[in-house]
């Protein structure tokens, strides 16, 4: 029985490694909206998002904290909208003293999240098998 | 009791300290939902949430490590490699001190659940590598592995792999596409829960085998079948976190189909119910068993929630709402914490006759009732948000939050009651631990 157990364990592990590798190598861009953004700056913006723990209160595609709104598509409201909240703060949101460069990077990141699609559940359609896809 | 004599004990008690810290941070964080200005200029949610979540996560990892060391000492009838185990513990202490210092001073840089600067992943990774080495050195004397040794091995090996994957983002290549980065982040976040659940579930299996004194259960075919089903889910069901994320459809379908195999667990729990009631009558006053019984109830509760959330069309209405928080907290408290509290009692205060305590009894029931109200209030908050998502015209976010207010208050009060109940159980446990029993 031990050999069988080991075999099943190895087969599942190999399948997992193959599936994982296909995800790491996936070069598809998955852009749903014609929004231009700087691919290099958005990478830096992701780090600004992390360094300031934005996910503690906010979500991207519904994943994150629930004290503040989802910010996947907030870039549609423009740079000044984001900048005002960062400068003034609101309720439990503190004032973030980000540099001009950090704010630009963060906005590029938010433009990239916006370009990828919509996080609004109303923008999804239900398929016959129960799956959901963006309209 | 000489606490330093066994490293398993040190791990278990370090875990208990982390759990205590987690419930304090969690309670303080919950107040912010009602009073946004609370501690805004000192800690705020930005510091409190990582402190709470990391302390809870580390409680599970550290206490599960302790439970495995204790179990292996019983299985192999010796506590071998004490120096390596002490180094292992030392690496954890170093990491924990550094991480919480960074949190207190507002030095972040990591991602959700792992917000500390990524440099601390190195000592944690080394600690895990050492754990892997010690584990294999210890189990080499066991000729035929029972299912829980397989579970521990799987949990340790895969935790290390997924923990490394969790840090792929430090390489710019993985951040080039926002969607790919997000998929890898939630792939790792989903699978890593499965990996540490293997450690915890293996421990509960070992404890139950010892309580029931049925040595053959660890070799039961059903036990191995369920182990492989859990393993299969750990590897492939994480796609259910990503139904809304526009990525490769194969990820969504793999998550959907694999998650549905969990109905087998659901049916098996119901099937075992009657047997468990009979057992409960025999062991009710023994706290390790009582916490395991509570774990079974919460497993059923959370599995039901998880199964529905894994159906994409239902997920559409629950995703991005407090249903997710209810599920996460339900599993962390109801499943992992119940098992690890059972382990603390089983390994450190093993005698049934020492478990007669009114404080413990009140604390135990306080936890169960408060947790139920706590989770229901979160689900009610989720329901309010779900309705808001689909209303036309949609109200402002702040107005939706105001609609939640009665449930938010219930969430805070039940959270406080949960905090006090846990405090009762921890105090009762510590009192028993240091009391000189005749």
C-alpha cells in the first residue's frame, strides 16, 4: 500500500508543478479596456500599494479589506481624485505623505488594474454551467 | 513542569502567546469599524490588521509545529535532535521579534497576510527548511507511515514550496502583468492554507487516535482517501478565489470542479454524526475531546459556507463582501484554533481529572455562542453589501456602510464576548499548567 500512496502523491505533485509552470509562463496580458499605462511604472506602483498597506481597507477584484471601497476601477475618476484622498484622508483613512513620484507610480498601477477589466459584479454574466464571465 | 525540557512545549506555549496577542489586536481592530478615529494617529487599522492577522497565522504555524514535535516524541518514544529543534525555535523567535517591531514602527512592504518587509521571509524560510530536515530525521525510524505522518510531511514540504511562490513578486518578471501577479498571489494564498491545514488536521487525527485508543485508524483506507482528496483540493481548488479576475478560463474551471469534490467531506461528516454523539457522551468532560467536537461542528458550518461560495454564480453575490471574512475567521477560529486548543490540553495538561474547572466550562461555551453570533453578524454585513452591489441606482459607499451599523455593533459586541471567553480558557489552562497537582 505504501508504494501506491507514494505513487498517487507523486502523480498529484507532478500535475501541480505542470499546472503551476503553465501559469508562471502565461504571457497573455488580459486587457479588457483600451486604457494606456506604463508597464514598468505600474510594477513600481504595485510596491507603493504594498508598502502603504492599501489592501488593509481596500480591495482589488473584491480581494482585500472591507473598510473602504474596491479600487480596481478607481483610476477612471482621474489622478486628482486619488490625490485628494491621499492628501486629506477620510474617516479611518489617514493622510498619506507620498512623494510625487510614488503617487504617479501608484496611479499607473491603478490604471493597469482598471485596464484589466471591471470588478463590478453587475458587469458579469452567468453561463449555463454556473460559471461567471465578464460581459 | 520544566518548560525548556521539550521544544514541542516551547513551540506550543509560544503559539499560545501569539494567540493571546492576536485576540487583543483583533478586538482593538474591530472597534475601528464603528469608531473610525479610534487609535487613528497611533496604530490605526493599517498596523492593527497586520498585527492581528499575522499573530493568528503564526499561532497556527508555531503551535502546529509544537504539536508535531510532541506527537513525534510519543510515536518514536524519544525526543531526538534537541539542539536542532532549539535552533528552529530560535529562528522563529528572531523572526517574530523583528516582524512585530516592524509592524509597531509602521515598516511594511509585504502582501496581504505577510505584510512585514520581505527580508523576514529568509529566517522563516530557513526555520521551515530546518523543520523539514528534523522531521525526516525523526520519521526515518517509522517503518510504515500512518496517514497523519503523510499529512505532516505533505504540509511541511508544500508549505515551503508555496511560501517561496508567495515571494515570486520580488522578481520583476512576475509583476509585469497585473493579472498574472494577482493570480500567483491568490494561488499561493489559497494553497498555503491547505498546507498548514495538513499540519493541523494531521495533529487532530493523531490526538483522536490516542484518545479513542484505536491504533489502526491511521491506516484506514477511508483516512487515506480523504487525505488525498484534501491534498487534491489544496493543489487545485484555489481558483475559486479568482472567479471575478479576468484570467485563463482553465483556472476558473479547475477551481470550480475541484472544489465540488469537497461535497464528499460534507456527506462523510453527516454520515459520522451518530458515531460522534456516542463518543461525545464518553469523553465530554475531557477538554481535548470537547474542543475536537467543537471543531467538527465548525468544520460543518464552514464547509457548507465554502461549498456555496465555490459555486461561481453564488460567489458572484458573496465575493467582495463580509461573507469572505466570515469564512476566513470561521476557519481560523472554529477549525484551526479549536484543534490547537485541544492539542494544548492534550499534550500539556493530559489528565482528565485536572480538567474540572467552572472557568473553563464557561469559557468554552462562551466561545461557541459568541463565535456563532460573530459569524452571523459578519454574514449579515455581507448580505447588506451584496444587495448594495446590485441596487439601481447604487447608493454611496458610506451610505451602505451606515446601513450595516446594527450588524457592525453586534460584530463588535460578540467579538468582545469572544475575546473574554478566550481569556477565560487561556487563564484556566495556564492555571492548570502551573498548579501543583497531587
